[in-house]
C-alpha cells in the first residue's frame, strides 16, 4: 500500500494519442411512444461516432497521473477488503484526505462531445476508518466540469449515499455520462468532488478505470422518413417536425460517415378512444326511471357523452324511458366511439273490481274479491299489506275490519287499495284476562273488552250460580281465586260469554334461624317461594350462588358476623337471620439461638379468632421467657404452643439453641473479587452486645477499625486504597449478651493472586 501526497499542476495525459475506432452508435427516442388519436410527438436522437481517448486513468502505476489536484490518497488493490471490478489497484479517498475532497483533470479537448466513464464505490456507513462510508444526503460525490480554468463548476451528476447502507452504492459500479453540449470546448476540466464531509475519519470512497472519450466530428445523422439531417458532428437533438401517425408507425434514423453506417428504429403507436362498457337499469312499472352508465378508455381523455342531445362531461344518464339509445363518446382531440344500449320497460299494475261482503250473525264469514289489470304474471295477493301472500284473489271467512289489499307481479311492480268488512249486530268479547290473587289477599281481577253489537254494553260476573258483580266497563277487582263466568249484554239484549280463571299464589315458607359455622359456606334448605325471592346481606363479603333462588349457597370471603335477609316484595314478606362464620385458630413461634446467660421472650402470633393458648411449660399466656444456665451450654430446647377455639387447634414449636458465645476469624484471605474468600471477617458470631476490631500492619499502624461484628475487610485502608500483600495483626474485644467478655488477637495473611 502506498500513500501519495500529490501537488501536480500538469502531468502526462495517458491515451491522448490512441487510435480511432471505426464505429458508431445511434439511439432513437420519442417524447411519447404512444400518442392519442389526432396527437403528435417529437422524435429525438442521441448518437456517438468514432471516438478517441481524451483522458485515461487506471491507477495501476501506483500513483495518479494526468491530474491537477491537491489530495493525499491511497493506491491499493484491496482497500477495506473490497477489490476493484478488475482486481487491480484503485484510488481510495481515506482518512488522509481532507475536505473538500476532489480529483481534477488537466484541461481536455472535448469540443466534439463524447462521454465520461468510471468505476466508483462508497464505503459502508459506521465501519472503522478509513472504511467509514457517507450517509447524509449532502455527503455524496459530484462529477462536474469547468470551462473557465476551474473558476466555476457545473454539475453533470450527483450520487446520494441513500443512508449509507444501500448495496448498490457500497459496491463497485460502472457509470457513463455524456459530455453536455456546454462542456464541449477545447479546454474543459472534469473533477470528482465531495463537498461535504463530517471529518477526515469519515465518509470515504474510491475511483478506478476513468476513461474520458472525445468524439470525432465526421458523422451525419438523418431521419429517413422526412430526410431531416443534423449538422455534421451534431449527434443529439430533436427533429423539428413532429410526427402525427394515424396508426402504429416505425421511424428510422441513420448515422454515417460514408464508411461506417448505423441505424435505429422507434415505433409510435396510436391510442384511439373507445367505450368499454354501458351498464343499463330498465324502467319499471310503467315509469320513466331507467338509467345507463358508459365508461371509456384510450385516446386523449377529457371524454364527453351524448345520447342524442347535448354532450355532458360524464357517462351517467337517468330518467330514461323504454327505447334504444345510441351512446356517443368524444375525447378532447375530437376522436369518437359509439355503442347501442337498449332499455326494456315493464307495464304498470292496477287493482280493479274490488268488492266485499260483510259478516252476518256475529260470525267471521266476510269475503273480499277483486281483479288485476296490467303488470306481468304471475301475481301475488295479500290482504294484510304484504305480510302474507296467496296465489288466489278471493278471500273468505274474514272477520270484520279494514283490510289493506296488496298485489305484486313477478317484476316487483305493485298496487294497493283498502276495503272494510263491517261487523254484524251480535256483541263479541274480544279480550279477557285475569290477574293473580297473591298470598290470599283477595286482590285478583278480571279485565275484558267487547266489540260489535249495539252499545252500550253491560258486563256480568258469576262464580258458579252466584252473582259476583256487574258494571259497564268489563273490569272487576278484589276477587278471590277461582273460576268465573263473564257475560256481555248489548243494548238490544244480544249476549256473548266466556269462562275465566283467577289463579292464586300462596305466601312463601322460610324456616330460617341464626347460625354459627366453622367454615365459610352455608347451604340454605327448606325455603319455598312461589312469587320469587331476593337474598341480600349487610356486607359485600357475602356471595350467593343464586340471589334470586329459593335455597342458594351462601359463601363468605372471610370470617365474621353477617346479617342475611330474604324478601318477597309481591307478598310483602321479609325474613332476616344472623350468620356467624368462625375462622380456624392459627399461631406460630420463631426458632432462634441464645447465648448462655441470656433471657429471651418468645411470643405466639396472635389472631382474633384464637380463644386459648397453652405452652408445653404449662403456661397459658401468649408469650413466655426462656433462659439457659451456664451448666447446660450447647443444648437444644423445644417450646410448644397450642392455640384453640371451637373450630379446632393450631400448634407450633420454637427450637431454641443455647451455646457459649464465641468468635472465630480466618488466618488468610484473597481479596480478588472471585467470590471465594474475598474478605477478612468473623466466621461465626451471635449474641454480641458490644464489639471492636482493630487491624494493624507489621509496624503497628492502624489500617482499619470496625465496631460491627458483621464487618467485612476488603484489603483496603481507610482511604479506600489497596494495602500491600503480607501479614497483618488484629485485636478483637467483645461482650456477649450474657455479659461474658471475649478477647481475640492474632495475625492474618493477605494474598493477592
């Protein structure tokens, strides 16, 4: 790998005397390859004739040659692990190149046109320098030209990084750009430049295989359909005469220097407008309510439509009669299409000759008859406004009333009329109902209504042979349960009668009493209700399996005293009882250790449901005091407590270990934070009332001092600094809870592995 600092004003131009290749390329194009009917388009050409190399650079010499620029670049064949397309050396703008980064050619003669071709790759965003890629939209590379010795630059193209991860931008690609007409001078410079950089360690990129070719101006381009020729040496531009084909037509362009000739062909097709479809809705039932909708495509757009009158900007036509319609469509270029649409109508429907025969003698024997004119068979007939239908148009055995007549044909056309069948003179009890007698309260009732006959009516109620009551309304109250006969008599003595029963509902039975239970569930039994029940409680902690059932299961969330109420609002019945749920007893005592000479109070956990406490010592208090004599150290004693109530007992045992209190310390520790022997600390302690530990070095200087038996020395002094490896001395003074004095001293070795 070589790093080259280049300050070259003019250098050897590679390829300025290379051979001319006898060949040409011409490409025909059009403003639009598909034009609407009566439309036109402009033909264009882009050709290239025999060319020579104006500038070439592969970087395979190990340094840039033929450039005018001031950059430090890297020349290598595998920078950042990505070889060039041909596997040879390439130029890399790495972290030695500062902004603005650029590669500028010497002035070149490209007065006859040509093209600029090169390979380029961006580094990938967020890789390590010098392989960190551009990511911001402003950090890409421009290709620019200057015709005034670099005083001003014009951009030919710009490649955005597209976020820095785009696989196309971060791999080697070959690009070719035609030299614009404004750049075709005898002294044109080209440069690759990156104007925005986040800093030298960022936004790196590379170039390879740069080839700038200049066209030799000895070719002429001609369109064969109208023999239009461009000036010699002019290889791009439009044909000034647009073409307006009436069908698909091919146009040929020729490029020649009388020795070499090349051609290209472009086809122009014509889009004619057409009516794609016409959907119709036929007029119905003799009305002018048909419609049609036309849709079109092709042509120049801007369609207007007509069905024989003025044109409109859409294909929707409504309120149409039965007829054949010619749909005409015209686009904005005055090209047109037509289509025939036929609408078939349906005749209207009418009810005729409607007659009725009224009832006689209070019987349901009326009749209705009628005929139908127009419409389309088959017909459906209804005398209840279309709720039910019949295939016949005569109806018999009809009750008095007004009948809405409805007839519909097979196309959905319909007609309606109405006719009344009048009642005969016999009265008729239309409706009779009874209300229940609840709980023997004589609150039953009978209600009735009557029609026909001659008003006013008189209503009479009997229970067996006994006259109960009579009135002019047909409503009776204050009745006991039983069977009744109801008669109605009209003004002229015509009679109708009906039997009616008043049923009874007995009062509920609820044998409930106060209850005490040791669990949280009660199954209710023996309740009998005929009118519905409602169970409630004075507490939200009570739940019922069915609050409206006769014998629900009652469940409490917790023990307690609850008031339970059963109500029957129909019979004004209420029953309340008290339900007491007692919790099981519960207690617990804790195990502990005790130094010889100490006295400890151990207490049983208290619960409100506990009634009695008994210890294995015979005491009946909730707590007892225990102690150990010096004559019985290192002994284990058990103390049993029993709590009880009506629901049972709860037993627990406290194990108390008595021992002589003493202290133990290690003689070596390794504070390396490996989780094993990292601290100098007491190996065992308990029952300590006062404590002091002093750690000294070999010169008698105090290193650390602790007053808590749970201390943990980590090998550091009071300032938090690690002390040296070696032997340290400790002095421990302590007094146990039993009053015994304890003295310990010795040495400990600190080892740092």
